[in-house]
């Protein structure tokens, strides 16, 4: 299994990670791996959500701006 070594970790970050590891009853390495996996999974989820939103926005029909009467706009919107 590959290894990862991180150098020059700021003291405050190291202490925070160590504290969290103790709270979760994990070693420092286990906690670091857990957090990395969690962050990368969330990043993938966020990316998928962004793609879905972009697709949904592209699929929307354009609004006819030539309609000046708000009643027509409401009727058009209700007709969708």
C-alpha cells in the first residue's frame, strides 16, 4: 500500500487533527485518511450536483421578453 508523508504541518493544524483523532478514537494517520476520503467524496458529490444544475439550466426554455404585460407572463409561466 502506498504511503503519504506530509512535512511542515502547522502546529495548530497538527494539534487540531490530533485532538479530533483522540475524540474519534483513531490514530493520527487513520484520522488524516478518514478526513481526506470524506473531503474527496464530498468534492465528487458537489461536482455532480453542479453538473446537474448546469444541465437543468440549459434545458430550460428561454423566456419571451417581448411580452410586456405581466398577465401574459403569468399565463405563459402557468402553461409550462
